[in-house]
């Protein structure tokens, strides 16, 4: 592999998550302006903070695969595993959720989910870059036909629609 390949979390997940956060902030502002009870504002904050953390973590997460290894970058940390140190590339699949585990000995590993954009290419790139002895048969089968997960995106869009309804009801009682 001559070029570095970059993979990010699917924008189909990040975009509605950002919209959800924006709607939560708008509802928080409307609640404060309208003088809503403190309990309602606190309730909104309790839910908005984890959504904000999830949005920032998802928007900033990326995976870079070059000719010598894999680098996973997340907010405030980065981890690299060189291909020469990899002892196993394994797969765990729970329904349509897939996790690849890239291991380099007992103390170094990297877990990669199918939340990344172009996940089929990511799997094929890893399988092609690693020695055959380190890749499990399940991972090879996964590389042939990786599952696509849409349930998390649908759930976020449902929350967006629900928040729009609440926001409209709050503005036009």
C-alpha cells in the first residue's frame, strides 16, 4: 500500500447527532428564556452533555492505515499499531454490529467498529496489509460481505423528530 487511507465515522451518523445536539441547545435556550422550571432545564442538561461528548468523540475519531501500520485518533489520544507487531486480526459480530480486534501481543490492541465510513474497504485494506497467519477465517468471510448497520442512525433521526416536535410545542403552546 503506497498511500495513507483515512477512515472517519460515517457522516450519516455524525450529521444527525450534531443536529440533535443543536436542537437540544435550542430547547435549552427556549426553556431558559420562557422561565421554565429549573428541573426541566437540569433534565435537558443531563441529556445534552452526553450527546455533546458523543458528538465530539464521533466527529473527531479517525483511523489512518499506511504501509507500516494503523493509527487510531480520538480526542486527546492517539494509538498506533505497526503491522510487524500484529499477532491477530479477529472479528466479533453481534447481529449487524461488527468489531475488529487488531492485537499486537498481550498489552496492545485496537478495537474497530463498523461505525466507520467505507467499512468494507477498511476491512479489505487491513486483511490485504497483514500476513495471512494473523487474519482469522471469520475476518476473511467478513471482508467478503461486511454487514451494514443503520439502526443507530434511525434512532438518532427519531430523536431529532421528537425534539423538533417538543420545540414546536414549546414555542407555540
